[in-house]
C-alpha cells in the first residue's frame, strides 16, 4: 500500500517538508525524505515502519528535536514533531524560505512560505526570520553550505548581515553538529565557495577559536591572507585531482583528510607571523581534532601526513637512492599515497606556471615514489620468514620476535634480501641467540 493510502487509513496529518520538496522542485533526485506530524501522532511512525517492513530507530538526545528514522532499502524516511500547532506556524519557524514548503499527504495539497517559490526561481537563500538563527545557530553554517551544494544559489544581503551580527552564536553549537556540516562542505566539488564565505561572514574564526582572531584579523581580512587564499586554491585543485593526475579516485575519508590537513597547515601559517601559537603544527592539528571529536584513526592519519610532509621535503633536497626511498615507503606504510597526493596538490596550487627548482625536486620525488609503489608491494611485501623461524633460535614469543621480523622485512624492502634462503641466512648470522642476551 502506498504511503498516502496508509496515511488516509490511519487518519494521520502527515507532511513532506523542507529540502525534499526544494530538490524535487529543482529537478533533483532524493533518496531521503523529511516528514513532520503533530507530536501526539508520533506513535504512527512505529506502526508505519512495521507495515512497510522497514528498520526503525531514533536519532538525537533532545526530546524536542528527536528524529524517528525508517530505513527502506536505499531510502531514508525521517519523522519529527511539528514546531507549532499548524503547518503555517511550522513553516514560519523554518530556517530559509527555500525550505519553508510542505506537501500534505492527507489533503493532497502544497503549503508555501510567501517567498518560497520566488526565491527558488531567483536562486536566493533568504532567512525566514532572524530569530531562526537564535533557535538554532547551525542554520547559519547550513545556509553557507547551500552555496556549494545548490548550483548557482546566493545568500540574500539581509541574511548575510544578520549572520555577521550573530556569528558568535556558533560557539554554542555542539562540535559534532558543526563537524557534520563542515564535512558536507568539504566533500562538495565547490567547497572553496563555502569556505570563503565562512571567512567573509565571520563564522570561520568562531568555528576555529584556536585562531584567536579579533578585530585585527577577522572576516574578510582572513580571506585576504595569502595562507587562506592558498587553502581555497588547494580545495579547487582537490576537486579536479583525478582528471588532472590520472590517479585512482579518492575515498570520502581521504578527501576529508587532505582537506583538513591543508586547512590546519594554512592555520599554522596564519598564526606563525602573529606569534599566537608556540607549539608545532602537529600539536595544533591534534588539539583542534580532539576538541571537535575526530576519530582516533582520523587524527592518526592526519598527523602522519603533517609530520611526514616535512620529511618528504627534506628527502627532496638530498640525493636519495632507491634503497633508502623504498625504506621510507615501507616505514610510512599505506598513508604514503595520501602523502604524495597532498604534496603534489600543494605544489599545483603555486600561483606561478613555472615551479621553483625546489618544488620541481619535490614533484620528481613524489613521482618516483608513485612509480616504486606501482612496481611492487613495498608497503606489505610477502614475509620470507615467520615468528616460528625466530623462536627456533631460542627466543621466547614477545616484542623481540616482532623487532627481528621487522629488521628482516626492511632488508627485503631495500632489495638486500630476495628470497627465503637469504632471509634465513641473515637471521642465523645476525640474530644468533648467544649474541643478543639484551633481547632475552
């Protein structure tokens, strides 16, 4: 039975609302649908999930903003309680006019804010009311996100003015919600548009108070810094990475890591001349990621990129033979691909068409690393000896066994050991039990 049929039978007042209608009006496709109904009717949702044979669960800690979600294959149906006694009151409390629309499944009719259809046609992001930002300050960041997710849309002038005036309210938002919006921005092909607007509207320093910005460097002044401009160009290049370099597509996590590492790098450059940060760039990134509750895996990968980017720069200044380069690849492991991608993107952002001699060396080194990685399995070569082989020499199971295997693996990566016979000979000659009493 169709959803409308179930609604009619249950005599429930159910409305399809917001971005779902907006995107359908713009000719887009949606697999997620937002519905509202009276709070007293929320008991309808579990019955609906049962009839549709969908998976039901709830999201959110705040009872007033709790979302009941039904998963139906690839489709997501979200149900929340109406903010007001009537659909008109609810639309009057929405964030932007382009979202203040509803379709009544029980009446088979549309409801619109007076400006909704005109603003969609004019591609204008206009607040429903200034008080909407007081009710939920995240709406200011979401409005900026629409600049890069809705093609050709722009912010209304009065809406911009209110956002500038209320930007400080962003500090009251739970960091998890802010991070979710930032992730959506950074995964957009036009993320640089939204990140620029976050700076111009004064939201950026509120999202990242670590910058310690005040009147001497805020809003448009931040955008005018070379470091921030460099970051926006980095995002432009990242959006076209595959088609320019012919590399494999980046995963969602890889795109986010590259975007955030570039952001932290630019922040470090902004802070350095003002002597506002005494620690290392890696420490700055760690503190921001910890405050914003990034996963431990994400923090670890981001810090590896930051720390080893400096190592890669040092290597590019020296004459590095193949053995040493293979060892560097092996020690870094799988993040080596992200490291070379980050370094190549950093150089592509250069405002000059001609790279400096120093930059040319780094680019050549990155391509050498990529070629080596394609030639053979350096990161995880097949083991030539096992822990049992080490234990037969008289060692007890423990960290020392792993250390010996690591030493043999490094020799293998460097090309100094090619087969099991050579590996066993090296093991017997170098790690005879009586010669290594400190490891007992």
